[in-house]
């Protein structure tokens, strides 16, 4: 009987020690990689971007004219990427995400806007941010780029 208790105790001690040793082993972390996912069969692929791939991207308009770099990104309350903020000489411009076509290999993006239209787009500074979610502002910004804003989805988060 004593030998059974000793064997059981030794087995339990071994399992406990093995569990502690396994728990202390670091798990190698694989860096996140952009992936391509098919949205709908036959419709085409949707690229997934990482924020650090987008920030600092050189923005261009028609005529291969550089207008600045992506300085910030703006999400709605549901977590959808809504706008890119493009900076140039202290001035900021709001660009709808849907208006941008990226070429991540060259770290550049193109907007389908003429230089004449781009000159009419309102600018602001880091101390005078607009109300991105005001209906008139959203509609106006999207209109400059020939787009219609999608309907916003509001998510209310409740505290427990």
C-alpha cells in the first residue's frame, strides 16, 4: 500500500513538474502577414492591409502629381475604416478610404481626382479637425471624389 502511495505521489509530482516546464516554454510568435481573401467567388479578391503599410504612403492624383502622405486613419464606431488623412506642408485633407487605389510595392496610392478638383477640397490643420461624422461633411467629402458615403452602422457598447 505504501508503494502504491509513493508511486502515485511520484507520478503526480512528475506531471506537475512537466506541466510547469511546458507552461514556461515561450511560444514562437509568427508575424502577421497580409492575406488575400476572395470576397465572392468570381468577383475578385480583397486585399487586407496593415496600418503600418498605409501610414506614410505617398498620395498622388491624376497627372502623377504628389499631394502628400498618409498621416492618419479614421475609423467609425463599428471599426470600419472610413477616411485617410493626408498631410502636406501642415495642411490636412480628408480622403475617403474607398477613393484610394494602393500600390504597396512602391508605397504609393492614387486618387482619381484632377488637380483642379483637388484644389477645391477644403483643408484643415491639426488644431482644427472637422466633425467627420456630420452628415453634411461626409456627403461633401465623398462628393469631391465622385463617391456616395455608405450608411454608417452605429454600435453601442455597454458597460457591465
